[in-house]
């Protein structure tokens, strides 16, 4: 279903028969809402978010491509998040090994314009498939093809803003003992201690070569988000905390308490595609009651 969202920007709504839903703006191919069967919102979008090009939407799932952060010459996080994508009216079917029953999806497409080629001189075709699965899981699959005559290199992230009850009640499992680059310390390399990660101040870290599964446990909500990823070795964890939050115009001063970014990413080892080659990167999100796991 395609409707007009905030400021008349077009959005696609996917609904699954058991009641879960997802909203994707064509502006940025930006997922701005993911609701479970009870209708609870699982993603954070700032009350100050500006739904107006060229400003990217604060919250949800911005796509960082072809550059993560300011690690290169482009604007922060690249330009995919502030371009208007197209809907593919005739998307390819799922491969035979995927059970397509009760899956709803939309394919969004991005190709560079003449103007884009001036700032990043590489022609590509980007297909983002947003799928809502039968258990309310949200799957994002990116396929990026080099349609140019020469190789190109990029970094990437699904900059996912999870909604949490209170950041002080949250812990993240799956990143213990890993190496990370600390963005608050000139991206120097450190090694994480052995305990689950908890939050009491600003954090902006790029965990390197992580396991494919990361869990975000929200003790107060009794909810666990599970992030599964494929083709995306790294994981960014970000919370601006109070001081930096005040410096972000489209972010409420106290909103840092209710969000946490955990982002499946490919940063440390940029992806290179030769002419004709395609890269695939997937992020799969599920939200389950914490009691689902033993011992919690
Ligand atoms: O993913 C973490 C990060 O790169 C932080 O350094 C912080 O700047 C954040 O993303 C938000 O970036 P944005 O350009 O959306 O303000």
C-alpha cells in the first residue's frame, strides 16, 4: 500500500496477516516504523525528525551508502539516505529455498543521477528488499551491482535505531571480547571486556568481525531484539547521551534514553565490486519476549 506520509512524502506500508507492520519512505528507502502483532512500535524515530529533503530522517533505519560516517570525501553516511528511491513494480521472486508464504515485501531501487555521478563517479544499481516475515521479523536485503566499467569501493551500514524503555536497563550480548574502533577516541583500536555491554555514557564504537547474531535485551520492557546479519562483518553501537544529544538539532534532549543504535555494517574492510559484480548484505531483526530465552 502506497500512501502520502509526513510532508506529502510517499511511503509504502507492509502488513502481515497476524498484525505486524512496516513503513518505508521512498525518500531514503528509509524504514520509519516496525510494529509487532500487538501494535507496539519497535523502532525509535525522533519527535524532532525532519521529513524534508535533503535532511535525512532521524531514526528508523537510514541506509548508509556508499560511505559510512565521514570516512571518505562524501557527506556523512553517503547519499543513499537522502535520495528518492523507486518502487520496482515487477520484483524478482524469492529463490526456491525461501518459503515465501505469509511474507510481504517491497523492492526499492536506486541508480545514480548525473548529479550523483559528479560526486561519486561510479554507476551502480541498488536493490533494497524490505520483507516482513510471518513472525513479524523485519528483513532488509541489499543487492548492489557495479554497472560501471571500472571497480568501485564502498562502506555500508543499516543505521538501525531501536526503541528501548530506558537505556540504563539495556544490555547488548554478542560483542564481548571483540576488538572495536572507538569513534570518541580518534578511531583507535581497543578490545572489549568480557561482560555484556551496558550504557552509562556516550558510546560510538565500531565492533569488528562480530558474530552473526547480536542480542539487545531490554530488561524493563521484557523484550529482546535479535539482530542477525550476513555479508556485514562489523557492528556499530551508538548512543549520543545527554551532551551530544543537545547538539543534534533534530533530536530531543532526553530522547537518548529511549533509543540505541546497533548497526550491521561493513566498514573496516571496504567492499570492492568489479564491473558486473554484485554484493549482498542482509540484516534480519526480530523482537521476542525476554522470557523466550531461558534464564531471563
Ligand atoms: O553510527 C554512529 C554515527 O556515525 C555517529 O558517529 C553519529 O554521528 C551518528 O552516526 C549519526 O549520524 P548523523 O549523520 O545521522 O547525524
